[in-house]
């Protein structure tokens, strides 16, 4: 006797003509070889069970048979990585090292279509499901046959069916007929598709084969008894099973057969009447015997299904008699041994399977209740019944127990394979898994309800809320102790008369309470009302009342049950919160929200009674200096003193608000004359020009003031504020410490620029900038090299400002210096996180502007960022453009050498768009060249661009520089660059820009993916 093996079979179903036949042959063959078969049902769409996602039984299975794609990619990857023999049946393996056994679908369909052509047909339609490997191969065979006989493929004759079943075939046939395209024959992807086609043709008065010949594929049990008998292609399930078992046993026994070859099982064309071969149904003695056997099997199957239906009903009755269910009441078919293991966490929070129910109808050994198993070592093979051991008559079935909402665990069953499963897809016994999952969910719900009831009882005993019940039929109220406690400040006691409560309600709230309880009470409406109870103390009591209407079977309300709570403290807290929501916490001034409301109301008033109003935007000119030199506490004190001086000037004439930072805004709601605005602004500037006392020192700050007027400059609040803001920044540009009145000419010239510049000046402080990271790959190995940090700006309104718009403005205004410093800091922090997460070789690339690079402090700034972030200098690559590099050549070389000396790398960015002085590269201590995306984009169509790219790569390599191609968006570009020996690539084809967290998750998936 040879070595015995445990073979795992994973399939989406365990029954039906395909899966059922295949499993029968696998069990028979493995039993003859004294092996053990463990079948794992991976999915059942009707039960809501998705593709298998758990790495079940991996440690105890010696080899695997996968029948059609049936598991999540992560599980399949884990199977492949286990190193155990695997064979894929009915589909092409996704792993080159794993063999596949396929039916010769392509040649089988080709023979069937050639057969139709030999009958004289040339207008042959194809109807089939296109989403499965087998069906795509069959369609390819259809195309092969047409091409071999010189028939041009007509796309109008190709009809895609939604699945492989009869109804889908009928629906596809209706679409074919309605299209009006002439056809004389149909090749169907499956027999069931063919049955649907024939039925539909008959409904439209087109008989088979007289009007339209039809062929199918599979040779199902119904094929030879259908009217007319179906010409089809027969595939041998036994041959599939034999080949799968042969390959696995050979590999387990140390055979030398290549593990990754693809084997094709031949098929046979079975000609019957539907193609026109036989005009009359004349059966041979062998065909008659086969037909009788088929009918006998179908009768047995029908009888068995009937019995199963009765047993399922009885089991369901037993299962629902109590709040819990036992699996022995549900699994009443051929299975005589069962074990239900549910997911439970261990002491470390890891998921494990714990045995919770067991049964054996023969008294066989069973695993102890409560015993835990790691998923990879489940099922409990040491406790399986003797008939399920190696060479035994039983199969072992594992089935997930889950609903769409919850994954409960795994059910293990042992028993002889039921012949019914060869004939009927979705055997009724399989519905037990659905019933089990639902009853487990019901059981959990009952426990939750019981726990909720217990908690409610405790709450009722301990809560300070009061409970009341209004009997509508008797018109009587009941109050518990809590309700009387809530009303304890009221001298009058509550009675059973509902009106007794109304007499205690504050007069201003009586109508509100009456409305809440007004009849008729709409069904589904919950009663909620807040009101005050008159108190004999100094203040009233705020009360929240809530209730639900209870109705009888006819829908009429019979009582209302509710609660009452003292919410006085809550209402007082709300008042305090409102105060904080509308005022600045530091200065006590109104905030932006309150200012906006007051401005809106002022506009409504001047629109009703025509007049003018003014808005002043105020920004301190030297506030940042105070913060940087004396600290933020001193800055806060300065803001408080500024607010006090603004109050003195504005007084009762208008509203002052703090917008944030060192920005204030003033509203004068009505101007008697326009000069009042100028006079107020001059007074503000004089008061702010006087010294402030801070930390024992006299501090001088000035202010820039911008003014807009209604209706001269705008008719709405947003416009007036924006124009005042633009005018204020214009005052700053003119040296500060002054007033600027908004003028239309100023807006028309500089509106957009000022708006962007205004936003740009605030964007860094407001955290509106973010970094995205676009991956860069080694082209030769496919390994991740690093990522380029890309700056993005999103305004508070959600607008994405393109870098090509704001970067030039930032450089023009000098804002690129602090922005660039922020980008460098954030990129280095991200690189340090990558390093700490195990990505020790990744490089982060940062673009450096010309203004940054020209600063004498630039090398020190880079070293400081590296030191503060703890980033290895060799992990940083600074990218400068050609134009930047050739400006002040000697200085550029000095800076490059200084930073290269500590390990920082340099890349010449957008190479080819500037001077492209390659001869100068010999003088630069640069490491990389980045070819501009414009050359990469057009090189596939423009020979000149291809020649430039090839030349740059060759010359760069001769100078010892590596080359990165930017903007790679297609596979063709990647292959072309690989042929040119380009070192690295970057672009949408290999990875779009992503946030730091997305990049982290992406690299994690990249590391998990098979190489």
C-alpha cells in the first residue's frame, strides 16, 4: 500500500451536472487510491456566501484541486505560497507554477460549428456568456471555424447572454430575432443556453432544425431527451478527475512531471437531430438503454428531492421550536456526523474556530465542545468518523456559515456522497446552511434583546428621568417616582388627570405642548417637546418630554408611553456654547459667523431704506515679528490690546470682529456721508500707530486697512468682504500703515491675481497644502525605487488650484521660500516614516525652485531639515530644472558638491526643455537625469522624439548618470524605454499620485503581491 494523502477540493458548488459529476469521479478515484477527500464549498450566491476568503485547512491538506475560480485572491496566493501541489480544473491557473486541466473547449466548439457549415449553413449566430474562461474559449472556437471556411465574422450575429442558464439563452435569442439579422443556425455556449434558444425560436414560429439548426455544448442529461434531441459536445468529467488526481499523486510521490503544464482533455461531438443530421428520432439499443437509465435516475432524484423537502420542513419546525437551534435537527440528508465551529477571539484577540455544536448518528468520536482550532488546522481530522478516513466511503464537506451581515464560522459534515447532487443543482439539503446562519443570527438577536431588556430595567431603577403612561381609553396618567422627582420644585403634585401637567407649563410654552400632543396622532410620529415648568424658585425648570404611541391591531392609538427629563443645565450650557460659537475666545470680539450675520441684516436694512454702509478689513503689518521674537503669548496679549483700541474707536457705531490670526474686520452699518469711512479708518490707524506695552517693552505695530462701500462696490456680503480684503492687500503692497479704498479698476486688473495671492498667503497657515507621492520604479527589476513629492493646493471652497497656476505666483511673490521649506520638511518626514515601516531603500524626490536654490541659506536649510526629521541624507533626492542649474554655474556647482558630500542626491528635472547642455553635465555632481514627459508622450509616433530619448539615455549613461523617464502612461512606452535601457520610470501607468497614507497602504499591498 502506497502513501496515503489528504486532498482538498475547492469549488463554488457541490452539486449539479458539472460539479456533482466531477466530485463523484474525484471521490471514487481518490478512494481507490486510499486517499481522503475534503471538499470545501467556497461560494453559494443564493445563500449570499461570497468567494472563500479564509486560509482554511492549509496545514492539514497535502494537495489541492481548485474547480473553477472560487476563492478570494488572498486565499489563492496563500495556497500557492504554501508550496503544496495544486492543480486548477476548468480554468487557467493565475500562477505560472501551477498546472491546469482544461476541457478542449476551443476545438470542441470549432468542430460543432464546422459541422453546421458542412450542413450548408454560413449565417451562423453565436449565443453565450462571455465572462468565464470556458465560454470565452468556446467563442474562440466559433471564430476559428468561420475563419477556416472563409466566413467573415459578423458582430451582429454574436449575442452575449447574462449567464449559462435557459432563461438567459431565451432572452439572448429574443434579442437576436429582434435585431432582424438573417441567420440559419445558432451555436450556443452551453446546452441550457441552447434549450432557451430553441424554445424562443419555437415561440416565434421557427422550428429546429427545419428553419434554424442549433448546437450546444456539455451534453447534459437533458440533451438527448430534449425536443428535438440536441447536437452537442460531450466533455468527460471522469477524464478531468482522472487527470487531476494523476498529476497530484505524481507530484506527491516525487514524480518529475512539470508542475506548471496545461493539460487538455479531449471532447466529442455528439450529433443528434437539432443540427439536421437525423430527420426522425430513431434510437439505437444503446441509446434507448441510456435514455431509460436517465429517466430512472431522474425519477429517483425527484423522489429524493421530495423526501428532502419534507425532511427540511420537519427540521425547520424543530429548529424554530426554541430560541436556539441544534445542527442535528437541520442536517438530515446523507450526512451522519457534523461539527459546527464558530469564530471567537483568543486571549490575544486573534480569531480562532471554537467547537460549539456536534452530532453523530452512529456514535462515532466527536471533538469536545469548546475545543479551539486555528483556521489552518481545521477541520478536526483526528475526530472524523472511520468511514471518512483514508479510502473511506464518506466525503468530508466544509461549508461557511454566514449571512450578508455576519460571518459565523465553519460547518463540517461527513457522510456518503448523495447521488442526487449529480442531477440537481442547489439540492435542498444545502439550504440547511442558510437556515443555520439565520437561526444563529436570530439566537444572537434574542440574546441582545434580553440583555437590552435587563439594561432597560436597571436604567429605569437608576435613572433620574421620569417615566409616564397615558391611558387614552381611560384618559388617565401614571407617573413614576422619577417623574415626581423631576417636578419636585413645583408645589403642586402631579395627578392622574392629563390636564394637571398643562396647568404647570409656562404660559409661553402652552401652545407648543398642546401642538405636540394634538390629535389625531399620525402613525410613526414620535412626540418630542421642550418646555418650561413654572417654579416657585428664582428660575423656571426646563423639561424635555418624549413619547411613543402604542396602537392596537386596528391601528388605533390606545396609550402613549414616554419620559420626562430635567434639561435645565443642558439649556444653560447651550446658551454658553452659542456665546462661544459667535465670539472669539481670545479677544471676546464677535467672530466671522456673527459678523456675517450682522452684515447680512445691515444690508437688508439699507436695501429697505436706501443708504450706504462700509466694511473695513484690518491686518497688522508687523505681527509676525512680535510672534517670532517675543513668543505666541506676547502675540496673544498684543491682539487683546489691539481689540481694546478698536473698541474705543468704533464704540457703538458698528461691529468689530476678529477673523483669525492678526486679521480684524469692522462694519459701519449706516453712513450719513461717505467721508465718515475715511475718518474712521484714519482714527483706527492713529490708535494702532501708538506703541503697545508688552513684556516691559514698547512695541510698535502698524496696520493696513482696506475699505469697500455699499452699494458702490458690491450688493452682497461676500463681495464687500472680498473687495475690502483686496484693498487691504493693495495697501500692504504700497508699504503698509495706510488705507486703500477699493476701486473697480483695481478689481478688474488684479481681482483674480489678488484673490489667488490672498489665498496663497494664508494657505500655509491654514493647512490647505498637501503632498501627493507618485511612485518611481526600477525598470529592469520592477522594484519600487521611491516617490516624487508633488505639491497640491485645495482652497476652503474645495477648489483644486493647479500647480502651474500658483507656483509661478508663489515664486513671483517670494512665498515659494516658506512653501518650499514646508514641502521639504513634509517629504522628509514621509521618507522617515517609510524607513521606520521597513522600506529602508526608498528615495523621496523633492522639487526645488530657482529662488530656493539661489538662497545662500539653502544648504544649511536642507541640513537642518534632515537633522530635525531624522532622515538619512542618502534617501533624499533634490530635483532642479535645467534653467536653475545653469544660472550662476560656479555657485550651482558649489552648492551641489556641498550637499552631495553628505549623501544628498541631485536630479536634473524636465531635461530636454531648456538649454540641454549635456556637455555641462560633466561639471555637475548630479546623479540622475529626468527626461521631460513631452518627449515620452510623443516618442511612439514621432521618430525624432524617440531618437532624442535614445540619445539622452545613451549619453547620460556614458557620463555615469542614471535616467528616469517621466509621464509613462502606456505599456508600449514602458517596453520601448526598457529596450532603450532606461533606468527608471514614473507615470500614471505604474502609479498615480497618492496621499502619504494611500502610499503606505499601496506599498503594503505591493509587498504582499506575488513577484
